[in-house]
C-alpha cells in the first residue's frame, strides 16, 4: 500500500508576513503606523528631511540561484541601508516587495532571519510591502532622516578636496571572479572573499559621523571608478587618484596586479563609502576612523576639469599614468 503525503498548502500573502517577518515589524520611534493599513505613517525628527532610496536584487542578475537565503536576507536590506549611510541619514523604516516562485518555508525562514537581524541592529522596522508569485525579485525601499544642511550629496565636491574610501575594496569582486571561473582561489580564500560579497556591512555610523565633516559622498556599489564618476559629474569636477593607495585586503594584495586593479577599481558590491572633504578635515577624519575602528584611506584629490574635460586621472605610486579603461557594473549589460 502506498501512502501519499499531501504537499503543504501555499501560504497566503498575509500569513507569510505574519509567520516570517513579524520580528522585523517591531515599531520604531519614528513609525506612527506600520503594517496593517494602506500606507505606513512615518514621523521624521523635527527639522530633519526624509531620505528615501530603493534597490532591488534580481536572481541571476544580482545573486546566484543557490545563494544562502540567510545571507541574502541580510544583503537585501544592507544594500539599501548603505544608501542611507552615504547620505549621512539615520534609518527609520523600510518596505519589502517580494516576487517568489513559491512560498517555501525552508527558504523564507532563514531569509527572514537574516533580514530581521539587520533590521534589529539598526532600529529599522519593516513598515509595509507586497508579495506575489514570480521570478525571485527582492525590492526594498528604505526611509531615513537627516538634517538638510548636513546631507552628504554627490554635487558638493570642491577643488582641493581629499578623496577618501572606507574599509577595503575588491574582495566581493575577487569572489565573483572565482565563482565565474575567471581565476581560481583556494577554497579557504574563496570562503573569506565570499563573505565580503554575501554579508556587506552598511556604514551607517560612519555616515552619521561624517555630517558636517565631508562634503560629498556615495557608497561603492557598482565599482569605484563608476561611482566616483557620479560625484565628479554631479559636481562638475575632475579627480586625481593613486591606484596604489586603494585599500585592499591581504588576500587581494596576494593576487596579480591586474586582478588587484580590476577588483579595486571596477569590482563593486563593496558598500564602503567614498567621500570628499576639505584637506583641513584630515585630523577629524583620522579621529573618526579611530573612534569607529574603521580604516579610512585618502586615495586622491578633487580638481577642476582640464581643457579636454577629462574627469578622472589615474596614476600609480611612481606618478605614471594608468589607463582608466576598467568598466564598472552596469545593470543592463
């Protein structure tokens, strides 16, 4: 006799939220009304402006189909919190829109755990969203607040400003290259590099500390060259960057020079902050790095564009020019 065990019934949209995301919905001090109505209601602190950003992660484009769901939950929120950090904004809450091929508890439970743990850490509750069946697509809209005059915008770089980068660059791209078969890594080294790719840490504390210190900032998500180029374009400036000063891990520093330059200049997925500040701020920036235990590296200088309107000039430690022909990540290529 054969016994057939029925498949579990698919979860409804609201039971899915109640079962897996209740922890992430804990109300924050600036949430007047969270999940349960047509809209959430947020109340920014007096005198501050709302900072809003949206990012989506699409399976096959931004993450592999076999990605660890717990790490993916973390990263789904982390990449959005990173945008708040780049503006010097404090998190208030977020919405989550999920398209999923099914409502599999074995995938949803660890995904929700990874997301909720990060939401707890930054007091950023889930305040709304949507779910539907479809190819896996994870979309977050995050809300924060910042005093308007202290927002770290992309259009505020000035001639003579130092260019700084937090942390190290390139390990995520090093992992991606190994997974794609572009080069090989020892399994232990791949696991180390892959942690940088799968578990990025949003630099919220640094963004807040840079209020009134930095002029312009953004997070390095698509590659340093492309992202710094956004500051230069919006500020109508150019930059001199020493490629040998770019901060890298010991693991990346053990690779060939070509791999190091590709990963640090065009790698992306680092979610470190690149920011510009008056040179008079160097002592304060050094103190911020010490206070937060964050490596902050000065990599170049902002200047007026030259006669040919070349925005980015790369050189090595000897002063020799380096071709700026590395391509950053493009979501449509």
